[in-house]
C-alpha cells in the first residue's frame, strides 16, 4: 500500500514554501541577485534533507537551476526545467520518473524585501517553510540513540502469539538494510510482506521485461530465516505501468493480467503462503447511498474490464497457485460506508465464484483515534462470510494524519515523541491486540507496515514498535503482556496456586482468599475459599479492578477487595500476587485497561471449561468495572463493553484535559458516553484531588442512573482501614443491588430517606435513580 518509491519523492515534493535570503538589501534588486548557491533544509518523513540550490543567469537573461539534495542515505542530483526569472519572480520545475510514470513539481517565487518566497507544489498537497541562505546550514544535532523510555521485554512478540496468529513486518529485505536491522527483523517477526518490490511497476516494468532480483533475494532471505512470506500485490490501480492498458482492448488487458499473475505467482508457487490479489479497489469516503453498492474506484482496471476484473484476478491467482491463501486488501474498510461497500463487494465476489479466502484490513490508524468498535465489528462481519482476516499494514501514528493510501499529508516534524505519547500509543496497541487475540480463530496474521520508526512510510510519526535506533518502545511491552507465551511452563504440570489470607478472610459469609491462576498472568484473584456453595442459581458476580496510579499491584486496596470477596464476589485485580504483601520494582510497571477486558474473557472461558474449578460457578451476566484513581479511569475506559453491567468509580474522574502523568488513560469527557449501565462514584470529598473532575462527570451524565457519594477522607479513601473501612459498606450495598438484585441494599441510595442521606458523614446526589 505504501508508495515507498513514490512516497519518498512525494513527501519531499509536496507543496512547500521556502525563502531565499539575499546579500543585497537595497529596496530594488535585479534578478542577478538570485544567482549563485543557496542552501536550505526540509524536515521530511524520511529525515532531514539539505538542498544546495544553484541558480545561473546568462547575459541574454536565460536562467538555469540545479541542486544537490543530501539525505541520510544518499546525495540526489536535480536538474530543474523551464527556469524563468523576471526581476522579482522566479519559476522552475522538477520532473521525476517512476517506472513509466512521470511526476512534475512546479516551483514559483516572488520577492518580498530581501527574501524570495518560493512555493513548490505537487498536486494539491500541503507545504513546509524553510529559509535558504548563502551559508551552509549547521549540521543537524546528532540523534540521541538512547530510548525515550527504557523498556524491557521477556518474550518475543512472534512467540507471544505463535498459537494465535502470525506476527509480521513489511520491507524489501535484505537489500539496503543494515545487519542490525536484519537481525532485528528475523528475531522478532514470523512473517514478511514485500513493501514494494513485488508491485507491478517494480517487478514487471515493461511487457517484455521482468526484474526478479530483489524479489528473489527477499524470498531467499525469508526462507533462510524461517519466515512466512505474503505476496503484495498483484492487481492495483497504483504503481501499475500504463503498458497494461495500452490500446484499451479488454481481451488484451485480460491477457496481460493473466500472464502477469501466472508468471509472478507461478515463480513463487509453494514458497509464498498468501497473496494480496486485489488491492484498494473501493472508493474512499462514501455515503448512505454508495454504502448500498460496491462503490468501485474508477481505475484503469475497472474502465477496461468492468467489475469482473476482481473475479478474474482471483481465478487467475488460484490457477497459478492452488494452495495460496488469496486476499482482498484495502484501507478504511473497517468503518462507515466503505465497510458497507466492502461487504457488498465480497458477497458479490463469493456469489460469482471468485476463490477469495481472506480479507486484509490494512490498519493505518492514529493514536487516540483508533476505531476499536468498528474494527471488531468488521472482523466479525467478514467472519460471517466465512472469510479469514489479517491486519496487513498495521501502524499507529503518534502525530499527524493517518489512514488512506496517500492522502493530503503535511510534513511532520522530527521531534521525538514524549513519554505521554509513547504510553498512549502503547494503550492503543494493547487494545488492538486484545481484539485480535479475542478473535484468534479468525485472524491469520498481523503485519506491521515497516520495521522501525526509521523504516516506515510514516517516518516522523513514530508509528511502530521500535524507534529509529531499534530500541523497544512501550507499545511492544504492552502487546506481549496480553499473551501468555510461556509454552514450557504450559507443558509442565502446573504448580498449585498460592493462597494468601487477608484479615482472617473478611467479615462476609464466605471466608475469602487471595490467589492467582497460571493461565491468567499478571492478575490477582480475590474469591471465597470454598466454591462449593456456588452452583445452580447461586453464582459469583465478577468485579474487574484497576489500581490507583495504574500500579501493578492491588496491595493498597487488599483489605477493601478482600472484604467484598467475602460477601460472595470474585474479583480480578490487575497486578501479580507476589506484589501483594511487599511491593517491588514490578509494582511500578505500567498497567492498562485491556488487561481488565482480557481478565473478563478469561473468567468467562473458565466458567465454560469443565476442567476449571470455576466451571458453572460464575455469573457471567453480572460484571462490575471498578477502580480507584487511575484505575477508575480504566474502569470508565472499558465501560462500553456490553458485558459490563455497572461501573464503580472510586476517587477518580475524567480530567478536563490530557493528564501530564504518562500512566493515565487518555480519556475525554466524551468517554462518559460509554456508560450504558448504572454508575456509582465513591469520592473523598472536596479534599480529594479528583473531586472537581468527578463532580463535573456527574453534571454531564444524564443518560444512565448515576449516584455521587462523598466521605470527607481525601483521595486515599478508606481502603487500608480494617476491612476496607466505610467505603466497603457503600460499595457492597451497590454491588449487591446491581449484581445480585438485592432490593434491600438499594435503601442505601434510593429516596430522600436513604441511609446515606441520613448519615451525617456522607453526602449523596443521584440522577435517574429508581428502586
């Protein structure tokens, strides 16, 4: 999808403005003052580029211009054409050739005082300003090879998901990659997609000419490193030479398509696992009317062969390699009218007998704007057609626009990401992989579109798992934390889980223990010790708990949680059991809300597993999302999960703007709309640092029942007090009411004569509340 050959050009040849400084500062200058050498720099997605621009004007007034362009990897020479100078104005053009296609960049300039403002344009794309001077620019500061955040991993991503799906990367390896990069790719990834070298323009530039040098090298390198290979791409509207369509005769074009597919696929038959047969055939955007149609792009393929070109391509590919998995691949097909059109198209292809096996959702998303719900729905929609799904070109950018094959993208600066940026990106990646893992029966492969933040078409946007110096980013750690990849441990007979007793098991009817499970890594379980009482109609409701400061331990809240468990609840709290009694370095590791969702998936599966001690004992229809401070935000973040019955937010509230703390979930007040069940806030009064945020939340929520309670104890609550203090009685009353349908417990909250109304230490406000 990425135009690596064209993008490198287009991203430096988008519309741009730069200024030529002048030595002569007199008000009126002749065009001769433009002559000589000027230097300017552009910060492109592919790194800093220095232009050395030379302008010459002869006695007849004819002008010439050329330049050397220094980039990180090479020096490119440019000869400008159509150079014209007329006193205060300047214009020239650059022509570049890619395959059999020609691109023209127009430059025009107008003097402004001692400077000359020059605009260069490529189509309608955005721009950048730079100042050209007579002096050589200072060399850019050396890039600090140290990571912004030190990250340690104890599991490779390809191993973490080896029993679920392949994890791959894209690149035209091994050519022009360093030994360090090649080692990185082979070590961490199980699959490879050629980024450009198998596209028609590169591999088949003329009807009678093929270039297999780089494709053969990639296949040989991948086989040497035991990597699965996915072919990209056979039929596409872009990066396809015009010779395919010369004459516009349908039969000739069909023959050329067939011969291209037969030759390329046939050459690597048995070596490549799968192919993107047709790429990006659907128009962008759309509306309610186009959503009812295939809304095909008006490409040369469509113009010459009609909609049948897709069916033909798949049939030719199947004939060339009967065992290859055949994909339709596209971007933005997970959302809106384009998704609807993709379903119309796929249903038609299947009805026409096209041998399509799978759909590739490209996955070019931006941190903070990832359409998680749409993505999951798209996966299930495609699965309903009995098609497999892969995420084929995954990147989650930190800044700048994302999505689309090319789009109108302005230049991005090369400033390093902040710690906040990195952790917000890590959260998004974790949520994505939680979805992929949930649908592992459908997902075949997840491929990152590039190797690192230098080897990406989104350079400058920091979209991948490794930074430009091959350092692991927090996103990598957040992803592998979701997977239990210890295969050796799984093969060993599991050791009995450790059990810890807190405050003699609590004051409830069911003496509680704190424990863990080998298949639920990184979570602590609070539950009744004796599970025999829970069967039939009497089952354990589920409480998902996130900790204050997003800490990786429930230590601060153990008295409180243990007390609730002793009243007949099972609590899945973030953090390993070994951090419960004495906090160590592990407790400071960052946590995220997808861990709560993964824990819910786990307990639901345990309830259905005949070999589990929890089989038939869990009320999977009664679930509370709950947490304190940062953990309260995590609870809000997962409240749109339809399995969540109620949300309990403790000493927390959505901030009016992005938190300066990297650990905090990146929520806005719009996320309050995620509530779809009753909500309880348990706060520490005006001295609670989250008080104003919580009260603002309360004022905004009108669509669900909501209760705001306050005890003037500050942000720390009463969790550490014996049996969780007064917070426990309020939380238990709510949970008994909402999850056990205990009407008597509602008296704590409902009516002008509620227990909390009568308690002088508490205040309570309610909306939409009925018993």
